[in-house]
């Protein structure tokens, strides 16, 4: 479990339920699971489509669309992880384990990691 969420057990349960609902939805729609038809490439393409929608929403300063696009991107990433036999939670924990040790600084509004 990511330490940042350890103080919020109720929220963690709700998030975990949502992630599990997304997995079930992906299986029901034939995206993932034993009969899933999505390939890694097709699911990644869907992720890029959602990222473009997020970019458009950010440029338009459209908060409801930003929220929607972030959520949709998360859905595609959850299902992409499933496609490769991974879990989104494990991927997040792995990434946090790496970035928790990272050093760097903010440059023009962007975090630049030390080499």
C-alpha cells in the first residue's frame, strides 16, 4: 500500500472498489480477461487518445473535462496493466518506490530530476 494512503482506510477501500469495478467492466466489455481482445498496442493507443483529450481540456481550462480525461486515462492504464499481468496498484507502488528516492529541483514549473 502506498504510505500516503495509509491514513485514509475508508477512501482506500472506495478506491480499491472502483479499481476492481473497472477491471470487471474491462472483462465484461471484452477488453481484458480470458476472452479480452485488446492488445497492448491497442490499449496504449487508447491511453494516448485520452491523454490528448486531457491536453485539450487543460488548454481550454475546462475543469470538468480535465477531471473526466484524468479518470479515463486512469481506466486505460488500469486495463493496460491487466493486459500484461500486472496490477495498477503494483505499478504505482513500484513508481513511488523509485520517485521517493529521487532528488531534483523545480525549473520553470517542471520538476527536473538530478542525474
